[in-house]
C-alpha cells in the first residue's frame, strides 16, 4: 500500500485478503498523509471489486466519478469508480 502523487494504491495477494490488513494499513497511511498535508487523497476500484469498495468506504473515501478504464489483470475495459478523501476521518 502506498500514496504516490496524492493517490492511495494497493494490491493484496488473494491469500492475504479478508483479514483487515488493507484497512489497517490504509488507516495508518491516511493518518500520516493528513498529519503532513491538507491535500486530498484519491483512489479507485473497478465496480466489481466489492472488497476494495469496502476498504475505501471504511477509510472514509466517497465516490466522485464513474468511468471506464482498462484493467491489465483482466485485459478488458471495465467500469471504474474514483473516490476521494478530503480530510482525515475521526477515529
């Protein structure tokens, strides 16, 4: 998980999914980001990826746009949701 140019990105191997690792790491990164900057964060997920949608929702991100993007893993253009977080959520 990382923040590059104001965008939160992550990927977890399937065997590591479902244990809360992304949410826990995301909370730490979001807190560190907003401790150092007031700049908003963005992220996104493909519409069919409910796990990523849930992680980003738990972190406080809200939907800002829908479009279609190319997914390299699936080698297809898929519906994509962009989300943003404008300030650190309350603990």
